[in-house]
C-alpha cells in the first residue's frame, strides 16, 4: 500500500486528462459531456464528504456537551 497509494494519486489525474484529450480528438463535443459528467461526480463526492464531516462535528459536540453535563454537580447535592 506504500507504493500503490502515491501511484494512484499521480496516475488518476493524468488518466483523466488523457481521457479528456482523447474525447476531444474523437469528437469535440464529447469532451464537453465528459467534463460535465466528471464535474457532477466531483460535486457529489464533495457533498458526501462535507456531510460526513459535518455529522462528525455534530456528534463530537454532542459528546462534549454530554461529558460536561456529567461532570457538573447538581444543585442541592453536597
């Protein structure tokens, strides 16, 4: 996995760029459709990542509030 991850991070954008170039060579309008599809997929992925991060922040904040209320003494107790 030490070698595979950097290779994927480098090869994927290169492959996408070459695919867009080949789409342009094959049919000029095809590259517009390919770019639109790639943009849609990118927005969908970004939305999922943002939702997961927001939910993790909310869960962490709720756990912190629960910890704080568990440690505060109640009124009337000694």
